[in-house]
């Protein structure tokens, strides 16, 4: 009588990639975002944290909060950033890619993904374009065409502040008596910004009168995110018939106005919070070239008038 054949079942050993997938398949992009922001809320400055939230919100809209972290691909991210390159500057897109790499690096550290799909991403090249600034008449058009909530930010930007610095401002940063503002955004460094009558009058309306030493953000309303500020500014500037200006170009506009009024390069660099003079020298050179073009145009007009008088 033949013996019955014994059938043994050997459990297959999953590969490293399968293990990562098994651990991460229940981990969604939304969970990763929450984990990342929880860490950054303890370590990042206020302005940087606001920027992270804006970048991640844009990613969430494209990828979906319920997307499995381990299934996010490089192609998906490339498609997202190709679209972003049509909407934002090269510098902004480069920063967003950097944040995305950090976000997915955390997923790898926690074992939620086996590879970082963002590692192959490269930011768009920055073109060496001239700094674009506004005339006072153009700024007036921008001001009148802007929604009320954006106007205080325009006043602060023209006073030399970066967008992230503006969004990070608190009520207790304003010193009305000293007519100045404390700006915190670059690591642990602080800088004191003197305020014009124009900027001071705007800030007085924003500051909490019941508790002027409050640490609550001046711009804490829902629409006041980095992305929405940029998009609203872009729509407004185009509606005014002005092109090629970004929100952060407003601070360079303020610096150019200072130089035109006779301020030194060092004063203008301090106004921008720059440690060296390279950027302000570039603005000064372009301002001088603009003045020269204006002067030459006036010569043309004078010659034309003189010739017509001889005819």
C-alpha cells in the first residue's frame, strides 16, 4: 500500500519592498502630512511653518490625502511641479521641491515607504533677469485694485519685509512708540524695521487694542496663506495692466525708492535685511539705467521740439 504523499506549506518570505508596502499600505499622505507638520511646529520658525503648510496643501490637492504613501511616484510629482512651474517663480518651485523631498524622506525614515520618490526632482533654472520694480503711480493702481485684506501686506512689503516675515508677524512685534517692527524669520535672528507713517497707520488698525502684547498672528485669517497671497497679488497686478512683478519684488521697489531719494547702498541693504551689497548694487545699477533712459527720452523730446520750431 502506497504511503500518502505529505504536502508541506512553506511560508514565502516577503522582500524588503513588500515589507515596506505591508507596513505603509495603511499609511496615507494625510497621515504623513500630519506627522511632518507636528515635527515642524516644534522646530521651524513661524514663517517657515506657514510656508510648509502652503506647499503641502498644494500637493494634497493633486495627490489626495487618502493616497497611499508607498504608491506616490516620481512621475506624479514631476507632473505636479510642471504645472506649478507655470504658476510660480523658479525660486518658489525650487523651494517647494525641497520641502517635498523632506516630507517623503520622513516617510522613508518611518518605514512608510521604501524609496523617496522626490529625490530625482530638479528645480527649474533661474534666469538672470533684471529686478522689476513699480513706479509710485503703478503701486497706487495696485493698492486701489487690491482687496482690503491684502492692502496691509502691500504696505509692509513696500517697507522691506518678505512675504514669510509678514505672515509671521504678531501683535507684540509692533512698537508704536518707537515707530518700529521686530521681524523674526531667519533662524533665530531678529531685525528691527523702522516704519513709515503709511505703514504705521496700517498696522495700528491691525494690532489688538485690547491686548497689544498678544502673541497671536496679525494675519491669522483663513485666506491669508502664502499661496493665496501670491495668487491674489498676481490676479490684481494683471488686472492693473502690470506684468512681470512678484509679491517679493515690492520690497525691492521700496529699496529703489530709497535709492532714488538719495539713500546710500548700505542704508538700502539694511532696509532689505541683506548682509551684503550685491543685490542692492544690482537694483541701483538698473535704477541708474532707467534714469538714463528717461534722460535720453527727454533729450529726444527737446530736439524734436527744437527742429519743429525751425521748420
